[in-house]
């Protein structure tokens, strides 16, 4: 028996290593497909990286195609993804796979200390990659907003939305110009701001005549619009 094992080992071991290598390649291919589909479906910012939460399915090394059947409702550090694997001769197999996820984005880092109320100068900031699924409140480097510091921050800090806020373009109690309509049909009226708001924010306004409240999107200093 021992002699037989000695004879078979040189044949069996290379075959086992080859099988594991094929499964690893198939697993990487499947993860790449899932990453691509989830990135589009969930409109992921930055780079999505998936890895198996456990052992990858053994059957996938023979799969000729993979389709995601059920997407997670939102990104999370661990997710379940239901896929359909297609094989030769029209055979299909549905399976739920557990994956771990990382979402790598660029954030903003202060070079020098900043005071509360001062404007955020992009040229004075550096960039740092971070995992947005672990640090969820970080300000993305590509944010399109005029920001001010909401509190004093030290140098070397990865900025979060607790550190900064949008510079208010409309302020509570002040009057703003509201344009309402679509295309060439526009009506301009005055509204009283019920809360502060920065560019792009949806803010409540009150009609000074009818006293009715309505929502409008802030577009510029003391200006907002309502789209139908």
C-alpha cells in the first residue's frame, strides 16, 4: 500500500494543484463579473473590491456564464448575492454567494489647522484613499460644493461631514427669489426661507402672501427653483 502511494503521489499532487489553480482563476473571474455588475447597478463611487467571505463554489470552474439575479439593496461590508451560473448543455444553477466588500474612494486631508467658519480651500488639501464602507461620513474629494469649516480641525485630518458644511446660499428668515415652471414658461416669486441651505439642497420656503410652504432647490445666492 505504501509503495502504491509513493507511485501515485507524483501523479495525484500535480493534478490537485492544477484543480485548485483552476478554481482560484474561476473564482477571480466570477468576482470580477460581480464587481462590474454591482458597480453599475448600485452606482458605486470609487473602486469596489469584492472577496469571498468563505470558500468559493466548486462548481464555478466549469461555468460558462454568470448572471446576478438578486442585488443587495445597498453596499455593506458583507453581502449576499444570488447568481445564476450557466454550464454546457444548457444546465443552469442558482446559488447565493457571501462576499466581503470594500469601497475605496479619495477623501480630503488638511495640511494645516483650520478655524471654524473659514472657507475650505481645495488647493490647501491633500487626498487620501479610504474605505467608505468603514468610514462612512468622510467628505469625498470630488464633492461639488462650496464648503466652510463647521468646527476647528487639526492638520492631517481626514475631513468628515461633522468637520465641514455647505456654505449657506439662503438663510432662515431671509427672502429669496424663486423661479417656478419648465422651459420658457417661468414664474418668478419671492419666498421666505424657513431654513439654511447650500447649493443643491432642497429647502422649505413660505409664500409671504398665501402663507403656504413649499420646497425648492437652492441654485445660487438668494435664489432657488421649483421644477415641474
